[in-house]
C-alpha cells in the first residue's frame, strides 16, 4: 500500500552480503507477482478485443487506443466527477467529525475511553452487505437513493472509525508538554488543533486521508446497489462494460486503467511527502 | 491583570490549605499552606514524587485544585483557565514548537494575545538579545543545541511579560557545566525582571543557590520553608537536615547526660560536650536529659585536630580513617561510629544508611590533612553547630516540642 506510516524509520543501508542479494531478488519476485495483474490490465487496455480474449494470452500485439475512446464516449467523466466528489467529500466529512473525536480521546482520556474506542470499531465489524437491504429501503424512503449527498454520508460513516483510530494514535504520540505549553501560551482548542497538533501530525493526517480516499474511491458493493445514473462511481462504471454477449475484456481494462490511474498518482505523490516525515526537535 | 491602587502589578501567590488527589485516589499534595511574596524567587525542592511539580502545575492551571485555594494577586484562580492567569511556564523538556522557528516560538503566545506586530517584534527582539538568541531567530528548534533550546524556552516565558514565572526543572536536561552557567543566568535574569517565580527542582544545590526562600517537600507535605541560610543552619526535621547539604548531614542515635558543667552527648564510644550557647539556643534540649536524641553533625563541622591544636578534648573524638576522598580543595574522610544510624521513618528511603556495622560518618577536613586510610585520626567538632532531633518524631529540638513545623511556614497574611 502506498500509504506509508511516518513512524517507519528509513533503514540504514546495510553492507551487501549474499543473503541480502537473494532477499532482494525475492522481494522483486514478490513485487512483480503483486504488480502483474495491474500490468496485465494496462496491457489489455491497449489490445483489440480479439487479442484480449485470445488463449493462450498474447504478449505482443498491435496497440490501439480504441478502447479508451470507447470508455470516454461512455461518459467516463461523469463517473469520474462523481467518484472525486464522493471520495473527497466523504473524506473531508470523516476528518471534520473524526479529528475532534480523536483529539478528545487522545488528550482527555477517561476510564470509558477504551469502551468508546471499541464501540467505534465495532461498526466496522458488521459486513456491509448485512446492512444493505435496510439501507436501500431507508435511502429510497428519505430520498437519498442515488444522490451524492447520500453516498458521502455513507462513506464518511464507514471511514470515521479509521480516522478516529489512526489520528488518536498519532495525537497520543505528541509530547504532552507541547500542548500544555500552548495552553499556557493562551491557545484554545481551535488554535491548538490548527497551529500545533495538525502541523505536527501532518504525515499521519495525510496517510489517514489517503486511506479514506482510496476506500471511497474503490468501494463497489454500496455504490452498485445505492446509485444509478446520478451518482454512480467508477467501480460501477467499470462493471457496466460487462455484457452477456460479445467481448468486453479490453474496454473494461481500459476503464479500469483510467479508474485506478488517479489513485496510483495520488498515492505516489502522497508517499513522497509522507516519507519525508517530521523530525522532532521539541523535547530533549 | 490585578493591580494595586497605585497601578503596579501585584503578584503574590498564596496556597491556602491546598490539596491534590488524583482520580485513582493518589494524594500528591496535602494541606499546603504557603505565601510567596511579590518578586520573590521561591524554590520547591524534594525527591521525585514529593508533590512539588504537582503544586506548580496547579498554579499553572494544568492540574485541577482538589482542595483549598490558590491565589495569584488577590484573585482566587481555582477556576481561571491557564491563559487568563497571566503566568508563563518553562518546561523540563522545553516543549518548543518543533515546526516553528525560534522567532515564531517566541511570538506564538503574543500573537494569540492580539498584540500589534510592532510590539511583538519589539518584545521578541528584546528577549532574543537578552538571551543571546538573535542569530538563531530563523532556525527551527532541531537545529539548536540543548543550551540554546533551553534559552528559547526561557525566552518564550520572558516575552510574555507575565506576573508569574513557573519553572519545572528547567535545567535538568543540560550537562553539568551548562547547568551551572544557566543557573547563574536564570538567577540574574529573575533579579533584573523582578517577576515572582516558582522554580521546581530535585537538586538541593540549585535550590540553595537560586532561591530567596526554599520550600522543602516530602510525600506531598511541606517540610520547611526558609531562606537557604536558615534551612541549612536550622533544619526543622531530620529529612530536611539530610536533604539539604552535600555530603549529607551525619546522623546517629545518641544519649544526653549532664556532665560537670555542660550537657554531654554520648554516641557510640564518643562523648562531646554541647556548647552552652547551643543549649541556650535550644532550651527544649533540657527535657531530653538522660534520654535519647538523634544527633546530627554536618561534615564541614569536623576538622582534623592537627589544624586546631588548641581544641579541648571534650570537643574532639578519636577515630580510624576508613575511606579518604581527596577533592582538591578539601578531603572527605569516612569513619565509622559504633552506634546505630538514625533516619526519620518517612525519610528513610531517601537517605543512605549503613546497616549493622554501625554508622558511617563523613568529615570534610583541610586538604593538607595527614589522615591515611586505616590509621587513627583525631577530629575536632564544632559543638556550637550540633543538631538535635526527637527520635520519635524526627523533628528538630528547638524551643518547645511540636512547635517547629508550624513556625517555619510563611506568614498567612500581609
């Protein structure tokens, strides 16, 4: 996963030994194994449908952009915009609600704090499909079915435990004296949050936001059941290429490529800023 | 800000019967009664866990006050938030904001108080020049040395121009040499600024060198508060006697008896005639005649008899040098006394004592002493400066039994 915890120390460069070389080779092999489906999807996106469906699979083929053209013609940008709004909106909402909760749990713990934390997590234990039917019924009744607002609320609720748990642990790692110093200096909750706590936990915040974004971006089950033309997301769009007759592998791969590209890009950008980390010079 | 009718800020701090009990039932501070004068440098000293830091944090508003009241000026601050108490605090870990430059660190509290840009600039630069930080203003804390960080932490307190400074072991993270230097600087700075200061430390040397008055605490209780000279010369109980001064005061069980013309203190195989002046100073001693006391002698009240040949035998004791530690300007001679050591029950865990083979005494003698390990040595004792404690209560025996601890607490009202 591209979200790297900022607490992971950059390892020192070890002296090269035979064991290390084979370990490196193994790492490459595993990485290739993991990466191969993505590679295959991207390759398939450039094939003609006939090449894509060929058995045995072909590695050498005449590249075509026709699939991408078909994807764009199928209203890719509407779904892209929906996905962006839903993922961004739900992440923002989850942060707005989750950060104060994490702050309170980290800095003002009580004997009930562990209970609250496990209760927050318990909402994650229910399989989404278990809540699906009631959700469809309720959303249709209150008019949230196939609306962006409805999906933002839903995704924010799903991401809230993640935000609370991760940010609580990042906050708890801050030296308490820094907060006390800012309290004595005259800062209230809002100032402490925006001027002290968030700048110091920025890498953790970025990692959390990225995980939340990726979840919302890729979520399929709820999206496919609760959205239609108005608020469909890219996973729904991809599945739309599945037909019962005719070939669709290449077009579907093109759609997938275009769906994951922004996430990979975002992950890559975030990783660069995450790894930098923050070196504390505050205490000792 | 509280001001007296003439317009000068009044920053006395008063603890009125203050207690702190944590949620789990731990009692950190008990019935603390203390008044700190405007402009005074008050040091809280004691072993870790004695409640000194808790007391300080209650003044800062970082801990709730469970019992009693704390006043700054003439205002009860129990329910006043830290930012409205007009205090500034220096933390043991400095607690600098790591993502801000030195300048931003200094200016942070001022910005929050909505001062004008020019005023902020003026104060930041004044503080930076006082502390020699001008060239580091644009650096982040991680690019500073320990001593420089400590200065920034001080600067952050100074720029605020508060009524009260609270300092929580601000020097304990520095190396020994820097600590001595900063000790002098903080002391000088406080004199110049004249701001009421509470300074917490576990280091009795810091306490003695810096404080106008020193409050010695143990297990949440105030033991004695006095100026350093009195604390050293007239410790109120065995704990204070052992805690203040280095090497620590020698203490042993002893018996008082009436000699021909003087009170005699007997311990181990030794007899010393108590100086009549001292007996006059401590009239309550008479009640202990033919009874047990705890005798205290400071290492510096011994001298090698070779350097005071005129000393009478009733002021000297013959012993055998155990360990000899030459420190250059002085020599510490360890010797053993065949009597049981005595340490107040509640202070025992903080004061070294030696088990069955008697009590080890330390004498600080002239650097040119000819004392050799294993050889006999005659020591002369300054019997005007003996200390006596009640073996039951551990309290110093002065005028009348039981009145000592009260007497040492500062005035209740002005």
